[in-house]
C-alpha cells in the first residue's frame, strides 16, 4: 500500500504519500476491530441475527445519504439510466451475497484466516481491471504504466504470500 501510494512531484525528487493512504489506513484499522467484534458476536447470536443487525445499520446510514434531493436529481439526469442502474443493482446484489458469505466464513473459521482470504480481493480487482482495460478501456479510469503495473503485481504477490503463511499457520 505504501509503495502504490507513493507519488513524486514532477521535477521534485521527494516522494510523499497520497492523502487517501491515511484514510484507508484508518478504514483498515476500523474494519479489523469490526471483524473481531463480528466474530465475538457470532459466538453469542445466530448468523442470520448478526447479518440482520449489520444490514439494518448499514441501510439506516445509507438512507441518510441516499434520500436527498440532489441524489434523486442525479438519478433523473443520468444518461443511459436504465442500463447504469441495472449494473448498479447487479453490483449491489453481488456485494450483499459476498457480505452474507463473509459473515458465514467468519462464523465457521478463524478470524485472521477469514480476513486474510477476504483481503485477496485486490488480486481479483487487479486481474479484472486488466481484462476490462483490454476490452472496455473507457470503464477503468486508472493510469497504468509499467511501473504502476509492476508495483501492483508485487503488492498482490506479497499479499498472496501472506495469505499462504497465515493459512499454513492456522
């Protein structure tokens, strides 16, 4: 993450982290604490109760942001609205299914292993974005040059190695 977040200014040789790095680090910390809490809760209450409580909380917060005049105006003015909303609905259904399966995995296995395996997502994102870039270049708005691709590949390889190490030690 540090290697990918490093950026240099044009003529300046100094490297600095992108602003998003620290926000993402905070998110990772919060998700780690939440995963441990989920695991504890799943030992006390049923899987479906835990998922239901989580879904209600997420929906409540989501509705606060979604039910605004500007959101409805944006949806109304969206070009190719039906096509784009259909893609969003499929995406949300995939996310909900992944969330359910992730909770089930937390209930069944060690929290460190489950989180390690769930965090293999960047490998899938990297491969899927390369495929999309080849067939639909307008979909992925990500600068990719040899250096960036190499950094992403190394990061994915290191994460995969970490997952293997955690899997073998659990």
